[in-house]
C-alpha cells in the first residue's frame, strides 16, 4: 500500500506542500490578475511548511502558528540551528495574515515580492538539505 501523502507526520509531505506554495508564489508572470500580496502569502506559506518539515523530521511538536521566528526558535531550542540567511525569512511572517486582507498593509512592491521569493527559496533549500543530511 502506498504511503498516505496527507500524513502530517511525514516531513516529505510538508516539503511537497512547501514546494507547491513556492511554485504558486513564483507564478507572477503567468497570472497577471493575481496580487503580489497573495503571491507573497504563498511565499510565506512555503517557508512555514519547509520549517515545519524540519520540525517533523526531528520529531519536534510545534504549535499552530504562522510566526516563523517562533518555529525557528523552537528548532534552536532542540539543537537545530538555522543560518542567518534563513532567519532573515522571519520577515515573511507579515505576509501570513495581514497581506491577505484589504487595507491592513501597504501595497507590496516588485522588490518586496522578489525578496519574498528569494527568502522562501532559501528556507526551502535549507530545509531540504537539513532533512537529506540526517
């Protein structure tokens, strides 16, 4: 019987979901009517799910939160350090909720969007390497 890919205890499923969110976030040119705020929200979701994949891989329970700093701090508490470039992605947390609602944030610029993609990619690459090396 094939593995249940919806199993939240599988780090590979969290990574699969993170890759999906990043692919959506990168779809800017192909989706002209999609707001940059929504694409940045997908970038945040990618980073969040990638970090949660590392937590699952190390069998660390985590709270239901979108706050990336909280998740990275939990990893550090259990001896899993993240590089500064990954910690920089904590700024993506602003895209988790506020950017999805009208009037809660300023418009996202092309530069903000590009940075969100860069940060989410960095987190996903890190998560994949952490999981592959242990």
